[in-house]
C-alpha cells in the first residue's frame, strides 16, 4: 500500500493534486503538509504542519505515518524569488536535498519533484524547445530548478532513488489563488474578468508562453508516477506542454463569453523573465515514453474556468 506525503499541499498545484491522490490511494493514505494550516477539503484528510527545510521534522512524519512516497512541491516561484534570491535558493535547494537524502536512507518507493520551463534562458531556442538544449536560466528560481534536475538525476544514477520530474509550463487553475509566478497573469485574468470586467496585464500583449490547465498538470503528474520504471528514460525532468498563447489571445477568448471585457498592458519586471523563456515546448519524449497527451486547449480551458469561477464566486 502506498503511503503518500505531499509537501507544499496548500499551493495552487498541491491543493488539487492532494485531493486527486486521496481519491487514487484512499483518503487516509495521503498526508498533506504545509507551513500554514489546511483549509477547505484539504482538512478532510491527514494534515501536518511542516517547514520543508526541517529535515528532522520531515523524518519524523515519514516514520510516524509510514510514508513510502513523497510529492515535494514546496518552492519559492519565479517572480517572488527575485525579491529575496538567497531565501529562494535556500528553501528550494535545502528542501529538495532533505527529501532526496531521506529517500535514499529510508529506501522510499518513489519521489516526485516538479521542475519548470524556468530552467531555460535567454539563449535557449524559443520555438518548440527540445528536451535537451541550451539551459542558461537567469532567475534564482530557474537556477535552483536546473540544479535540482541535476541532483535528481544524480540520486537516481548513484543511489537508485526512483525520483521523477516534469518541467511544468505555466499552470492555470481557479480553485487556488496565484503563488508568485510569472505566468500567474493567466490565472488572475479570469478573476478580474468576473470581478471587474477588465484586467491590466504585467506582460505585453504578444508575450507567448507555454501553458497548461491544472487538470492536465495533475493528470501528467499521476501518469508519470504510475508509469513503469523502465519507461522513465529521463531522470532529470521531462518537458510537458499543452498549449501556448499570449495575453492578447486569452483576452480574446474571454471576450467570447464576456464581450465587454477590456485588457490593458503595463509590463513590469516580470516581462524580462517571460522574455527569457520559450514560446512553445517540444514534449515528444514524454509522449513517446509514457504516452503523455493533454486534454485541454485554450477554448476548452477558458469555458471550464469561467463556469467554475462563477460557481465559486457566486456570480
């Protein structure tokens, strides 16, 4: 029986992934953890307070709950990380190494750790960016994710730790508020569309970035973790993608449902970050190795988010 720990369960991805894992493995077999208390449905299952940098605290949870599988999601994201680079590096790297060390020492079954398109940089080819290419990140978030990829592959090759990873594009959902990422405009724009019928974008109208609806991200994560180890041929992190669009294009899609919606543009420091990332991603290796395939395009995602938000916000 799998006994799963989710670190960083209160975040945008963690809050929904935890519920999906509880449905898969059983409510009592998935322990959620974060530095802040659980809210909503997260509180309906096992939950513990955990600072991801506290190795002794993590070890105690593993032992007390019989954990044999960890999803380590805690991180300081791209835009927020630039405000305090040293802390972002410390949290992102110390927490990962704590998990990898304990996974090795306790012979845990599987580890999941997310990487990001932030590992790419200004000299990376922009279009259809390949799995193996130039990687010269210029944010502390991207630097930590690239270093993390190398550590994950190292622990697999040297110690046999079954660690698996995806390079997420921008993730878009509506059930949790944005967490400080450069692609978060694509979450916030839906809230503003319903609340104010207008939005000021911190990226320019033609800034194309790879994106993925949260349901596809959860599906990709679980599919990867359930794949046969012999099919996992990339032990750094797999490229995955679903769609690419610009702020102007997502605004046009929203206007189909809300004709009066208006968007304006006021690029800030996040524009430079976005400019260093790819326009689109080649995820053919994930598709070939373990049959990854997204279910949502821009139109289907927009309809689902607007319908869901109307219920959530009582519009």
